[in-house]
């Protein structure tokens, strides 16, 4: 590692002509109103240094990136029994597919598609009176930013228009794959998806995944074995049905969200977060993917 700021500046300079590329997430009304001409990158090294460029301190809706923190919390509080309810395979279909869930008897393919994250949120309901606040507290602790919060407008918009998620939850409930009331689970689910953070916050918050489970306070929050499993799921399942393209072009464990954010980690080296609201057809940030590809190319380092 070295020249981190110089490389981030180069990436921004090379891509700034493409700012605004892609389409906004229009199925969540509030997200369709976000100005598209925004782009930021932040990087946090395992030695504790932080770097950023562009709109890297602007907060945005993390959406499905929250599923990474939900999974981490679930793995802190439960053991291997969770996997009989959620699989570990790439979906190859839309992140909110009902067809696949029906074909597989109410068991989601992985914890990073909507159905899988709803089941993981159901797990958290076993351990926390208010699971969305537990996720928020975990994120605040790992990012070092106590001002991070849930955007109420985004939450209200998701709750009012989240008919597909209600369908997924009720379908899984019919198979006995939700232990708690659908409304309770989805209130927590919509809540953690509506958390707002900046690229800098996110790069800091996921840095435990690049440091073998060592948290912001220097203490171990997950053992090395569980960290390897989370990172492997990020690589194979973290980018919706673009996971193969991410592995081929970028070569990092990643998790994306339809708010336009993507986080990635190079174990033992750094964590990174990129954001640009315009999405490709799979729901991943168009510019964010290009930025991460340039990042691993310029650093000449990936997990492969």
C-alpha cells in the first residue's frame, strides 16, 4: 500500500466525466429524488489511516449494505443452526425474487437477498427488543460516529411501498421460516435499510472485516473463522446477481445497496466504500463498480 490519496484522486479524475451515469432506484420513491450527480470514495487502511475524494462525507441511504451488519450481528449471537433457514449460494435472480423462494420451499438462497436478510432480522428479534436500534448501535460503534441515524422519510417510503417484501415475509411465515410477527420483523428490516451514512462512515464501519474481526475499540468482535465466512459470502452473494461480474472485474468481497453505495474489503489491507446513486440493471452503482475496478487495478492487489 502507498499513495492512497493520489490513487483516489486519479480515479475520481478519470471517472468524473461519467458522474450521473445509471438509473436511480425508482421503486422506492424517496430514492428516485436523490440528485444523481454525486460520487465519492473513502478508504480506511488496517493501520487506521483514512482517505477520501469527492462526496465521500455526504450521507446516503445504505439500503442493502445494512444486511452485512445484520449478518455480522446474527453471527455474534447465534451459531451454525441459522444456516438451516438461510442458504449460502448465489441467487442468480433478482434480489427480491418470489419465484425462487417458492421453488425452494421458503428457504432463501443467502442472507444478502431480501428474503434472507428478513430471516436474519428475525434472528435478531430473538436477542433484541428493538433490532433496528441494535444494528444502528453496532454501526455507530464500528464507524466511530454517534450521529448516524435512520432517515424517517426513507423508512416511511419503504414501509408504504414495500409490498414485495411483505409478500416474501408472509410466504416464509407460511413455511414456518419466520418466528416473529411479520410486522415486527419488517419494521426492523425497513429500519436498518433506511440508515444513512457517508462513504467515510462505511469504510470505517466495515473495517473489522479487513482486520480479522478486530473492532473499532481494538477488541475482537468476531473470530477469524466467522470473518472468513462473511467475506466469502460477500464475494459470492454480495452484489445481487452481478456477483460473478464483481469477482471477475474487481476481485474483492463486496456488498452493494440500491442507494448507490458499495463497500469492499481487502483482508489485511483496507476497507473501501464508494457511492454514486445511478444504478445498472442489477441494482449496483454504475460508477461505483468502475471505481472499484480502477482501485484494484491501480493498487495491483485483489484477493486473487
